[in-house]
């Protein structure tokens, strides 16, 4: 039985405000987007966290960025097993069909998914450890990152360290996709790792040679 309800009042009001302003002023552009399709130059893989506003952060207009969001901005390894793979499908569509030039993995501070991964790996969250937990099994992707952080005595802040590892693990997993690896090797695609400090409003970029995140 379908139990969908009408939009909440505040969302309805905001929609009408957007349509009367932004849409009305850019009606031709939206019409063109529908007729000609999207041609984004970049894909951003980010966390579902509502505090991370990708469009505002990069000053993007409609049609500029292909955005995929999931818990803890993770990319799983390439696994063509015939099951449902939402993130893998989004990566395939962006790289193979939209031909984006850049894929950005964007992590952030105070990530609830990363915090949950730490709790799970340390045996402090039975719910996430349960086989029936969709979130827990998704966070298993980050276990290699947890092991690296946990064995690094130089890491003072395990939370921030694993947030950055979520970006590194995803970048590593992206290269297990044959079509991503081929596009990178042929210099048709570049991969980028970013970490956003929400309170500071700062972006940090991953540098593979130093294995550090440096201020953008």
C-alpha cells in the first residue's frame, strides 16, 4: 500500500520561491538542459550528510556537476556480480556515458558514517555489526582504512584520520574499475580527493606523493 503524503509546507513554499526567482530568470537555460541533455565536466562523490552543500561550495549551476551521494562518500571495489550497485552504476554512467573529465571524492569533518565505522570496528556498536544492517555492511568498505589508521601511532585524531582514509580508500577502489583505470591512463579522466572542514569552511586536497591533505 502506498502511503506517500503531500510535500511538507515549508518545502512547498521554498519550491514556489525558487520557481518564481531562479527558474524564472533562467527559464531558457533549463529548457536547453532538457532539450540537449546534461554535459557535466565533473562528478562529485560525496557523503549524504546534509551539512555538505556541494552546489554552493563550488558555485555550480544546474547541469555542471554530476553528483552522487552515499554514506561516508565511499566507492566499493569493482564487483560485477549481477547484484544492485548504486554507486558503481553512477560511476559507470559518469565515466563511460557522460565522459566527465574529473571525478572528485569529497569527505568531510564530523562524519557520522565514519564515527559508526570506528564504533563497529572496535566492537562498540552491535547494531552496525549485525548482518541485517545495510549501513554496517556498507561501512565494511572502509575497514582497510580503519586498519591503517589504527596501526598508525602518529594519528592523533582517529575520527579525522578515518574521514580522510574514506577518501583514499575510495580513490583506490575507483582504479579497480577497468573503464576508470583506462580513462585515467589515457589522460581522459583525472581523480581528485578532497576533505572539507565544515566549521572552518576549508577544503583540503589529497596529495598522493606525500599521502597528505593540503589546503586548497
